[in-house]
C-alpha cells in the first residue's frame, strides 16, 4: 500500500499546487455559537427519529436540523470477535497482529460515509442553520470552530452532493462529530478502530469478502475517483462502502505496535480504544480507498496518517483542517448506545500549536 500511496503522492503532487490555494487559504477560523441544548423530540423540531429504541438491525434517519440533509444509522449488535489478521493472511502487515479478542457493546453506525451534503453544513454552512457567527472562538471555550471556505475546490474536482467528503484532517473529522452532536442533541463520534473492524467484518472472519468488486470501489473498478455513497452492495449488516470508496478516519491514535501490547492483557479486551492526544499525527485510517489495490481492502489493514499528507501546505503552522496531499480519507460516524467512560465528552485536543 505504501507504493500505492507514494504513486498517489506523486499524482496528487501535481494537483497539490492548486490544492495549495485551497489550503493556503484560510484557516482563519470562524466560530459559531452553540445552539441551545436540545432535547430530541421536543421543541419546534419534529420528533427526532434517533429516539428509535436500539434493536440489532434497526435503522433510523437523522435529519440535520434546519436543513434538508439527513443520514441513516444502523444498529450493530454487541459481541466478540478476533481483531487483526493471522500471520498466514495474504498481504498482511506486521501492525495487524497478533490477533486479539475484543468484546464490544452495541452501537449505531452510519450506513454510509459522510457525504459533502452533510459535511458542508458544518464546514461551509450556506445558511444560518440556527448557528450564530461570533467574533472569536475565544468568546466561548466551547464554541464550535470550523474552517472558512478555501479558495480552491475542496472536493478536488470530484464533485459534491452524495460524494463522500474527503481531505479533512482527523481534527476536522472530530470537530464535525462535535458539531453534529450539538445540533442534533445526540452524541456522535468517530468509530473506535475496534468498532470499525467489527462492523466491517459483520461476522466474516476471512480477510475480505469473497467478491470485492461487488461490494467496493477500489483501484480495479473506481477509475481513479470516489463515487457517490451507497453504490455498491451492503455487507451483511447493511453497511455500504466500509471497504473502499474513501478510507475512513477512526477515533484512535495510530500505534503500529498496539496489538502486541494488547495481546498480553486479559482477553477478551472490553471496548479497547487508544484515545487520541494533542499530536497531529498519526491517527488510524481504515478500509482502503478508490486508489488502493485489494491488499489494502482487507478488514484488518491499518494505516496511520502522517505529515506527508500536508507536505505541500506552506503555512506555518500548517492547517489543522485540511490535508492538501490527501484526497482519499473520509468520515463515518457512530453513536454508542451507552458510551464508554473514557469517550464521554471527548473532543479533539489538536490546536494550531500542536506538533
Ligand atoms: Ca469506505
């Protein structure tokens, strides 16, 4: 996969100059004040369907208040599984082992990658959306911040709408979840690395689904570009594009030696997560993308983000919102049925001063 990424770096290098404009841009941040606390199902908004009781396989549609944009969440049952890959797996890399047994509680996960329709409401809201612009984030420590609109095309020429949002940093993905939680009144966040692999596998202990081409956009069928979400067959738990299309940020800090450390602890490991600190890199990315070959579209394949993804950003410090040299990572969101203590109220600790 390194090679693929390197080739892609070269390829993107050309685009990078224009992408630069995109990023040089800006990053003066607007801040938007929090909307008042919302109780789902009360007030002037119609009853939030996120009140749907949890039942494995159930779904609900969440509408972003004061917009016509919605997304679908799917209930995933709790259970145990083997995370990682056996040494015998073709294409396997050392950071995928040894396998560890993991136990997870039930959670909701978005059926699709987050689309530009959704991400735009956070990053570039076209209307008021109940949010009020304030002069400075300093006016309120909890104020939601977001990047101003870049000069260039943040979609990298791939279009918007139902296309998956791409190119944002882990910090931006975390802030998207925080904003979404405030406006919907439900606690959305990124999937932990364990939740991601469990949901992608949907009970499959093999390296990947038997027919990758039917379920995934990747180097062999994507024509070098991401595709509107939901165009391929879902996995057995109704989730689409877990593998391929855009790779997906997970919550965890990336540590290549993580499973080795976990393997000496009592199994099964209950809801393991490596809570991210204030470093800009590395964070976990899963699933492979439209640029990757089949080896990278294995359930267990892990990637850590790196400063190479922002290499062509001339700003000092570099943007904490966009990776100019990366156009293959997007977002998928999760809502815990009952949140684990270390993730309650968690937000990105990355600031412009972060290294
Ligand atoms: Ca994906």
